[in-house]
């Protein structure tokens, strides 16, 4: 980034149902494409705005607390934030909103500076199905779920592990992650909601973890089963990957401004697989 450029942080939310995920793809409608085109037009950016995101959500996954950054020429950043937000609100489609936009602190990187990402996953286990007004963000699971058993199983997965058993591998990418928190609660009598927090997530990791815990919740597997799958470090065909529409990126956490660059350097280091040990 040159002295004539500035890094801008963008906080946004979107309904993932109409998108083929975050990342640009030829011939597909994606969040990156829609937002990047709108920003380029509003800011009269040449070349077009290039976005880096905290979490590359898959097709159908929602976000309430997504964060991105862009490096812009200082000359493009002349209007007040409120003016830019109003222009974006008028230009963007209804299924994506920019909530905040402004210069980022020194050392900020939306992806590598992040301390953690928090996701939620909503499941309705009522025999009559979910609330019709929530059908686009809630999975209908036709078997009753035992929350206590699911929380017991979730607790055995916490810590730093190789989550290859719950991930879709990508060439050259590590599957070592630190699962900071994983719990289930009932915000409503007929809804079970998972809260999953990690330093980062592999591709499809949250949806596979939720799928494994649903098997425990319905009584098909014991609470010890997901931890046994984890230790195998091989993608398990018996673990269902739940549909994307129940999943939402709720929050991305960052360190204080003075620690952003240091955090980004630490995150870029490839972590070796931890020594074999029982989870928990």
C-alpha cells in the first residue's frame, strides 16, 4: 500500500440464500462481486475495488457480522462515511447491507488480524416444522434433540486439533484449528441453536460439526463419538454435512489496534499438527 492509498474496513451483513458464496466466480452471483461492483461505482474507483474478507462463506450461508477490507486511493475517500453509506444503501440489493465503512487502524487485515470467528446454527426439532417466517435460516430436523448430550459431546472437541475429519481438504492448506467454544441452547422451546467459536474454520467445518452433534442429540450416537471421529483425522463418511441455510457468521473479533500487525504475522504462520492426544 502506497502513501497515497488507505486501507478501509467494511462491516456488512447479508442473506446468503441468493448468493453462490462470498468469492467471485465466473457467471455466478456472489457477495464479493455485488459489493465490489457497488463500492467501485460509489467511490469511482479505478481500478475496481478488491476486497479481502474475514471469512469466505459458502453458498447459502448468511452473515450478520462479516468484515472485509479494501485498499483505496486516498483520492477516492473524500466523502463522509454517512454519505458513502447512504449511496451504498441505494445501490446495493436488499439482501446485502454495509453497516460501517471507514479507515482501518494501522496493521489491520480483515482475514489475518482476526482473533476468532463466531457462527450460529439454528435447528427446529418440532414435528410440525419451523416458524414459516424463519424457514430460510432454520433447519427442520424431524427428530427430537437432547441438548445435554450434545453439549457433553461438544465439550470433548474443544482445543487445538487437526480437524481433517470434519473438513474438506484444500491443497496446501492446514486443517489445524483451535475450537474455542462450542455449545447448544434453546432460545425457543422448539429451536436448538449452536454457537461455535474458533480462531478460524476449515471449509464446511461448522456444518460437519453440527451434523455430528445432531446424531448425538437424536440418540443415534453416544457423546464420545464425535471426539473419536476427530482423532481419526480422516474425513468421516458417517458425518452428515448439514445444509447451509441454518448457518450464520455472527461476529469477527480483533485485538486492540496496537496488536493487529503482530496478530496478522502470527496467523500467517502454518501451524503443525498437534501431537496425537485425546481431545478435551
